[in-house]
């Protein structure tokens, strides 16, 4: 009997759940640490930008559980998903965060990959009190997932106006959150189903405050998707490759 070929969403979910820290080469771990240091640096730099301050003030006005830290002056703590929103927006505010370049000739820049999985991991990791090793592993997992999805998308995705730092970055945030939360393969598939419907971000907003908000929302919604799935919320298990899917 011929073995059933794993579908894309299932394959990614299986990777997220089963991969171990030891599976990543030392070079990958080293580069990931550099990305994290760079990411925290641009968050601090961007935290004083007007767009980041507006989002910060908006979040602080809502009140809520003091779960995770808004990076920058004041050290305010807010609900985990909202900390990711503020920190992600701040990190992309100056457009200095790193970029992932494609290895194929039909694509130039894939996305800004570090911030969505990083700020999702930092916010959720603080709440869960995880180790630095687990944060690094979740970051690499999310980074890998979002870059592979971005690489697979037809170049028209960008040309038609979608901003991949959100539309793909949100899957990186979801992957990092799912790894930290220990979701099952089925739960990750549902989380990706939720994420696929939350993926957004339009190129028309490049050059405005809307662009860094794309990254903040990617991180925020990635956490929300994982949290909803953990509570039993269901979505299509093959949302990436299914009919009318992502």
C-alpha cells in the first residue's frame, strides 16, 4: 500500500511539534542569536517613534493583565498579545530590521523575518517563564516556517500589493507561539487555519505608520491563533494548500 503524502500544513505542523533544539546546526543557532540581538536593538530604537508611542498609549489605555513587558522606557506590562503588538510595531518603525533574501532568481526580498517570531516568543515566553534555550528554539522554528512559506508563494503575491512581512510573518509568530505552548500537530494545523484568515497587510501602506503596524499585528495575531487553538477553537487543517486556502 502506497504511503500517504503529507500535506503542506500538516508537514509544517509536524516540523513545529517534533523538531528539537539539537536538530539545528551550531551555525544556525549562532545566526539566530545575532538576529535576536539585532531585533531587540531595533525595538529599543523604534520604541520612541511616534507610531510606536501611539500604539503603546492605545494598549495602555485598555488596561488588562500584567503578563508581558513592553520593551523600552517605563517597562510597562500588559496582556501577552498586546505586548507583542507594541514591540512588533516598534521594531519595524524605523525599517532597520533584517531582511531575508531569496535564493531563487524570480524573487528579490522575501520579508523582514526576525520580529514576528521574536516578539511573539518574548511576550509569550515571559508569561510562561521559559528558558533562553527554549526561546531560541521557538524563534528558529518560527523563522524557518515563515521563510519557507514566503519562498513558496508566487512573486505576484508582492506585486499585487500584499506585504509579506505580515502575510507570511504571522505564520512565523504562530509557529513560535505553538512551539512554546507545546501544541499538538492537530492544534498547530488549526492555529494555522486561524492564522491564514488573519494574514493581512497591504503595500499601499508602505511609507506610512501602517507598515510597522503590519509586523505588530502579525505577532499579536500569531499568539491569538495559538491561544485559541489551545482552547479548542478549530479551523481548516489544510488552510495553506486547501481549495480557496492561503
